[in-house]
């Protein structure tokens, strides 16, 4: 339908006759004018979002990047660590597998590539060699040691519980990337609770002379005993289990 040219109609009269096509047309024109007025107050950025036709276009406008990597590039930085059930690292990450990283000529076991320089430098500057060893030792110059094709060890995490470095109130100071502790431990005598032993019944050395009884481990007849009286034995000497209830996951770190 072709609308005839008409003189603009006051919007207060626009709905006076819903069957009048001229009035209906004016209603539409008025609505469009109001919409344009609203759009005039919306920023160019918002207008671009309105014009985006799908989710990838929205992500591009918002600067989130590709959906497959947006969480690993937009919200993480070098040295960030995350736990995962994955067995292979995300793009821009390496698995923390107790290996080493370095440049392409370094021969590093976890990753040997130029993209390791930022993480390599961060570990170098924030840890000591005892915890994250540098092949051939540290000169104190991270850039020089990296260029010299040296590797650096990732913090050890395999089979270990993760804890927070620093000095808690009343606790021992723990350095960044420190890895220590025992899965099991054989208790020493000084670690055992104070206790007594029951003397073995029938031991020929179990009774002592009333005079000087027990002095020097002497028997009733006064003769000295090299070993003293025997006692009942107990215990096995096996390792003491230190493992708390634990759930095991993989860990990766951002390059």
C-alpha cells in the first residue's frame, strides 16, 4: 500500500480513529521519532552491540576474543595456577609436572619454546634455586641465564598437597615454591610419648637383690648383667602414615 502525503497529525489525536490508515501511519511515524530520540542518547559502543548479529560478534565488541580461549587469555596472567581434570594444558599454559621450562634450545622437559620467557623470568625472580633449580646455577640475571639456554624447574606439585607460602601467626615461615614433607615417617625415640615397659615374667634377671636392688642392672645374686632385665616387646618400627584424606587433581600454570 502506498500512503498518500498528509499533513502531520497531532499525536494526541493519533488514536481517535483506529480504522483510519492515515492516523495509523502517523502513529508509526511518531513511534519511530521517539525511538530515534532514544537512540540519539545511546553511545556508539552500545549501538554496535545492538547491531551485532550473533554471539561471536558480541564477544568481539566486548573484547573477549574467541570463545574457546576467552577464559585463558582475558582473565588470567603469567604465573596464575589452576587445578583441572584435564591431562593436556590449555593454549598458553603448561602442565605442572615437576619438569623444566626454557627457550627452544634449552632442552627443557615440560616446554622448550620462546613463549616460556615470561613465566621463566617470574619463577627466576620470585624463588630460590633450592626450590626451582636453574641448570648450571643462577648468575642473578634472569635475561642472561634465559638467553644462555638454561632451564628452570617448575615448582614441584605432583602427589603433593598445595599450601600457601609466608609466615602465618605462630607458624613456621614457608618460602614460595618450597616443597617438603614425608608421606610416611618412622618415629624416633624422642618423638614417642613417654611410657613404661612391662617386665617379662620369668626372666632370670627379673628380680634384683634387696641390697642395691637394680643398681647397674644386677641380678638377685649380685652379678652384673650386660643387658639388664628383659621387657615385653611391642611395635613394628614401620613408617607412621602422614597422609590426610586427599583428592588428587592436575595443575597447570599460565605462560
